[in-house]
């Protein structure tokens, strides 16, 4: 994270990897408005959020949130019928020696006596509220738990602290691998299976909070040391969560250039804080946008106010990440936090407030489920009016169109969707609608007549 403000089709196709020689964006798109559900592109692993840095404890009530409101917040984030139905939870692996607010305590806060000494792990069964949240998420149906370390404990690093950058000492790499796997084992004994694990976050930055730097080559070398232990534990290794997408491309390129490293990285992950997620990463592995929220200094609930941190801005960012960067997952930063947060929800003592950012993400996450694939889609001539389209097919065959009209006037057009006849539902997200069902989608002769209000996201769900 940047802490200034802490800030598509089914079955076997869903397991396919994105080829290195990607077709151009124009080649992906049908020449007429609509979607070709027989032309699969990247698989979709899900949409998610994080409550690291003790935000999970706040959600549980440490800041005064009432039990009734706690359930409402959980429903907003995780309920598939009434909320966002988010399907990935990103957990923060602690590195601090204490657990004051905004720190994440390490499972081995003190040096056991060197990298070859027997480890002295500590586990409180809480992990800053993240164990509770993971259990709640699992009850809602979440199966993807992504644990990521911002830093190793200070004694494993060149600068002696978990903050302010520094890098992992080479002699500690194997012990650090065991440390990360032990974290996953602790969660396993709590009934949560960590599915994805990362050893670094934003290695291209040194920050005043937990941070650890690697050059692309150092990251590739560390992958080779950590990868075997993670693979033996049956967990997917991810790398490297660089702060910029273009910067992540450098890490991905270094890993792919090293055959011994590339075999261990299952998913390449990056953030679009420094540079946007608007082009594919140089890998044939899956890629995730694993953290982002827009910057800003005040709490904002608006859909479209031109600030760049409203709901429409988030909807555009999601579209770009899926359509242009061809990512398989979109993981937002905080689901809920306090103060001038760019989170989806603001926790305010016993109460809470909901932003339109939540509903921008929910329009995708509620209906595009893990195991879906994105398919070729085009706005055709409507693109000149600011219309952008992505389309997906779920494992059960259900089809989803996400149509974003960024223009200032309403557009009415026919979308070719195939399949002869069919009836589905239309949802709208804009200044006055929060993923509200506004009508039926009727397919006649393989075409769908759609009215697209200006500055709005229209979600069409078809059988």
C-alpha cells in the first residue's frame, strides 16, 4: 500500500493460461457491439479486499462498531445476494515486535539466535482480528485466502528493523521461507487454508511502515530460495506486488528470464499506484491486481464528482485492469477503515458509512464469480460516445455484461449476445442507484436492446 492515505469462460477453459503472444485489444473485440461468448480470454479468479494492519479488529468492534452494524458491514462486503460477494481475502503477515494500532505483530518477534537456530514461534489465534474475519469470510463462501508479507522481521534484514526498507539477508532466506509456511500452518489449525502466499509487498519502495526492498534480480533469487518450501506446503507462490504496474513488469520479466525462479511463481501480482494497470504483464502465468485504492484526503461517498476517488473512477479502473491489463483478479485495498479512508466503507465508532466505490466493485464481484472467464466484447460505434464493455461467462454458463457509459449523454444500442432468445436482469449503478435492479433484459434474435444512461454502469445478467 501507499500509506499517504492507506490507501472472462467455463470448465476447462477457466484453467487456461494467458499466452505470452497476446492478441491486440482490437483483435479481441467483435466488430459490432456485443460479446462473443465463444471467444474466451483470461480466466477470472475473483475480486477481493484486505483488512490488514488491524482493520479487521476494528471491523470486529475494537473501535465501537456494534454487533448489528458489524453484521451489516460483513454482509455489504461478502453477501452474494445483497452485498458485493467478494471472494478473495488478502491477509497481512506481520513483521512488527509489537501490536500497537497500525502494526502487525510477527509470529516470531525476537531473533531465535540466528538463521540456523530452532525457531521460537508465537501464535495468539487472533492475528489482529484477521483470523476472525477469515472465519467469517469462509462462512460466506470465500475459498481464496491470500497471505502477503510487507516485510520480514527486522533481525532478518540488512537495516535491523521491519520498517524503512532494507532487504532480506541472504543467509535468512531459508528461515524466512519456513516462517511464511508456519504462518500458513497456524491458519490451517484455525480451519483456514491459505491458498496464495507472497513474501514481499511493494519491493520498489522504502516506507516508514513495514517495508522490504528487492531489486528484480534479488526478488528472482529469493523466489528460488522460498519457492520449494511453499510448493511443498501446497500453496501457490505469488510475486511481487510492486507499487506500479510498469514496475511490476520488470519483476515479472526478471522472474521469467530465470527458469529456476519462473517455475515457482504461480501468479504475478502488481499495484497501480505509481503506474496504471493498463497493459499485460510479460508472463504466461496468471496476473492479479492485488492492491489499490484512489488517493485523497477526505472521506468521499460520491459516484461522480470528478475527484478521481469516486465510484465512477473505481469502475473505470476495474474495467481497464480487466480489459487492458487482462488481470485474473482485482483485489481492492481496505474493505473498511476509519477517518479519511479510501476504503469501500468508513467505520465511525458505533456507526459506518458506505461509499459508491463499494457498489462499483460489487457490480463486478457479485455476478462475475471465481472460475469465470472474460470473453471478447466491443462497444462498436458506441465507443465514440464513451461506452466501454467487458463480458464474462461463469462456470454455470451464466453470462454477464458490464457496460460503462462514461459519456455525458444517454446511449441506446443493440448488443449481439448470441443464444437466440433469453430473459435476464439489468442493474444500474450511478448517483441514485446502488447496484439496483432496474428492469429485465430481453434477448431477441441473439440481440439485446440496451439503454445506457450517462455516467453510469449497467450490469446485464443473462442465463
